[in-house]
C-alpha cells in the first residue's frame, strides 16, 4: 500500500470515528448539549482536526443523518427482488429488527432522538426523498402500494401511507421498548427475536385479506369512495 493510500485510509478512519463519537454524544445528551469541542475531546483530538472534516456541527449532523438513513435504505433495497409484496413485508420486518439489533446507537439516533429541522434541509436529503433505493420509507410505501394494487390488503387499507405507518409504528414500538427498557427487571422481557417474529406474523394477518395469494379470497365490500 502506497503512502497516499495509507493517508486516505487514515482520513476515512478518523472521519468515521468523528461520526461515531458525535452519534454517541447526541444520543446521550441531545443536540443542544453537544459541541464540536466535546466531540473532539471524546476521540482525544483537537477541535481544529475536526474542522478539517466538517465546517460546523450542522454539517456533521447532516452527514450523520444521511449516512445512517442510507444504510437502512440499503438494508431494505436488498429485498427488492422479492416478488410477493406480502412476503417482502415479512422479510422487511425481520431486516428492520436486525438493523436495530446490529446498530443500536444508529437506531436510537435515527428514531429515538428529536432532530432539529435543519438536519433534513439539504439538497442530498431532498434528492433521496421518494427514491425507494435511497429512502427506506418510500421502499415500505412502495411495497404497500403493490399489495394494495393486488387487492392483498384489507379493503379499508387503501391508503399506502396509512398501511406503511401502521406497520412501521408497530415494529418501532417493540424495538423501542427493548432498547429503552431491556434492563428493567419489572417485566420479564422475552427475546426480541421471538417478540418481533410474532409481531410480524400478527401484523401480516391483521393487514391482509383472508385467503391464499393464488386462491379464492373472502369477497370484499366495495371500497369507500
């Protein structure tokens, strides 16, 4: 490896360390309490070194948001080839739980910490919105839309945003409970894998019409106009 390649790898490693430290501090203390100096202290570097990578806290947090949400989108994107939208929903639920278990700090930062409006106000984020390859919510909504178009969901679930938010909300709930209260001995918490698998199947039964995909289904009432 040449010296130029080695320096580039060192820069990338330091950049990743800065982002990891910032994420941990933001989760623990919140946006207002975290400063560039505190991030520098956590990784034992001078604030000057951090400013070589990020012009200010806003740009650092914006990149952190973009990176973490793109990682989740990539997790879902690998399921794009699953033809059956109901099976895709089932596998997305498992992938979502797997992402949270593998990346608990990222999950806390993304979904359990309040984000100031400016964290989303970037050209890159606006470009990602609506692109299922880069926007996890759009991928979920697209899957729900396919299920609705195939008459696979209950007759009252004709709005893909409603279906997507019901499913997402339920999955987030069990994950957030485990992350926030897993050490609380008042409740005998079951393993997240067991609870999430049951939740996914319960959700699938709850949002879909009765009957197998390729067989006769229970006749549906006319859709509300």
